[in-house]
C-alpha cells in the first residue's frame, strides 16, 4: 500500500486531507482539515482549519486557526492555536499559545505556555513561563519558578507544589521576579513558595518563603514559614459544639 505524503519546499498553498506525513520546510498554507500520522514544521506553517495527528513537531513558526487533536506535540519554535484542543502529551521547549481550552494527559513546559482558557490534564509540569487565564486542574501540579512571573487564575488538584528552581553547581541565579500570582489554590496536599494568592484551601498545607496569602483554609495540618505573610487562617476540621442553654 503506497503512502500519501504532503511535502512543501519553498512557498505554496494546498488543500487538506488524510496523509501519512506532512512536512513544511519553507512557507506553506493548508486549507481544510488535516489528518496525519506525522507533521513536521521546519519553516512557517499555516493551517486554516482543524488538525488531527499522532505526532507533531514544530521547529519554526506555526498558526492553527482551528483546534488540534494530537497524541504527541513537541514545540521548539512558536505555535499559536485558536480553538479548543486536546493533546495527550504536550512538550514545550519554545513558545505556545492556546486561545481556548486545553485538555490533555501530560503537559511538560520548559519554555513559554500561555492559555486563554482552562487547562485540564493528569500531570502538569512547568519549569518556564506559564500564564493561564482560567482554571488549571490536574492530579499532580509541579511548578518551578525561574526568572519571570507566572500567572494562573485558579489552581485545583490532588497535589500542588510551587517552588523556585535551584540551579546546579551551587551558583544562585534566582531572580526576584520568579513568582506565581493566583487567586485560588485548592488541593489535598499543597506546598507553596514565592506565591501571591487570595485563598489557599486544602488538607495539608506548607507555606515556604516569599508568600503573601490572604486566607488559608486547612483541614489537617499547616506550616507557615516566618519568611511569608498569611493574613488569616481557618481550621475547617474544627467542629462547632452547641452548648445547652443555661438553667434559670
């Protein structure tokens, strides 16, 4: 059975369809939905509609005006996606911006990830710039702060860990700008460093250095570093006991 490949070298535009492999090494525009096993972009690619693929690698610059459904998406260049997307495994080493909701299983960000919507996945790992204008929901959330401010509107999960990255060889390159800003963090187990939040809610909460939190609601345990500020704490596990009325 012969394969059906779409190869664009130079500058060209063509129609979408079903392919085994799509490769753009120059400047290519594809009109219509694209379904493929493998997509590689080494130049500038434009997809005017939806993309459904098994594996995609972006080394150059790509715009997808529809949504993407992918098993594996690796980004070393720049990628913009307009509509709701589903990516089982997202690996970011460049810059990615989703203009709608993102669903997946594992997100691994060591570049710049921006989402104008909610992010729902099983595992979220970030060691780069992260800006999510919505709810980040995952069973495991691990955010390591490097040099810039990350902003996530709301965070919810099973385990949430936010800390500054420790650079190797004993050299401290930590930046004062390495910070997380959010409104709500809610999970079973929470550890936070250098985080500004309005509400932190969970069972077991540890607050490391550099935090400014308006309210903590904890059920089982809490520890707050003296290098952080917490304005109010509430133990939600304390049961209110109604005393009997006094006898006359």
